[in-house]
């Protein structure tokens, strides 16, 4: 792929990602993406055969960015899994206050696309399974009595915060994220 083709693909993906996140996947059509990106429709279809392929590419991009962010957040606390879990919760809390925060890209996609055979649905399910696996691993390393239970609880709490913050703001239920997560972690690590 030449740099020009790669650049057009990246422009299309960047524009689609921004529009899908801010306005919704179903609300944005191919014509809008083409117009805002300045890339021709034929070029779009050369890179993404269908809108579903573009949606999947958007979620794959979000997946890569998520794990870069996750690793960056926990890296300063190497050797202390409890501190890594708490740093992750703190970073999630900070995300809730970012300008234009509109929830989790993965949960938003799942709310819009309920067909289980859709590529976006599969991307979301795989992402959530990976998050749960990483939380289980950190919980186990931290010495949790029941690492799977702690990971389940943390994922439930964070997903609840990510979906309620756009509705109630960070002073509503999402404002309890750090308190609840820290309590759950402490309960699992007490007398472990």
C-alpha cells in the first residue's frame, strides 16, 4: 500500500471514528464520512468494502488505543498489582471528566448494534473479554481471595460508571466509582 493510499485510509478512519463516537454509528452515513474526510467514495470502498467493515476497523482502532492507554496507566506501578488496579480505576475516573465524553465506544457500539453476527458486536465482546482477563490477572497477582469475582465486580462497576456519566455527570452515580472500586479491592485483599 502506498503512503497516499495509507493516508487516505487513515483520514477516512479518523473521521469515521470521531463521527461514530460523537454522533453514533447508525446516525452517520458513508456520504457524511466521505464529505468530511475529503476522500472520494470509490477510495473509501477500496479500503472498506462495506460500512460494517469501517465500523469494525473503527473498533479495532479503539481497541489498540485502549490497550496502549491501559499499559501506560499501569506501567508506573509495576510490581504492585493493587496499585495498578487502583491506578486503572483513577484513570477511568479521569476519562469520565474529559470534554466531549460520550461514554465507552464499545458500550455505545453494543447499544446500537445488537446483531450477534455483526463484526462490531464481535469486536465489543472480544474487547470486554480481554478487559475481564486483564483484570482477573491483576486481581490474582494482587492476591485477591477470588480473582474472578473481583474482576467481574470491577468490570461491572466501571461499565456502570462509563454508561451513567453521560447521563448524570460525574457528580451522579459515576462519582462513586473510586470509592466502590477501592472498597471491592480492599475486601478481596483483606486477610488474603
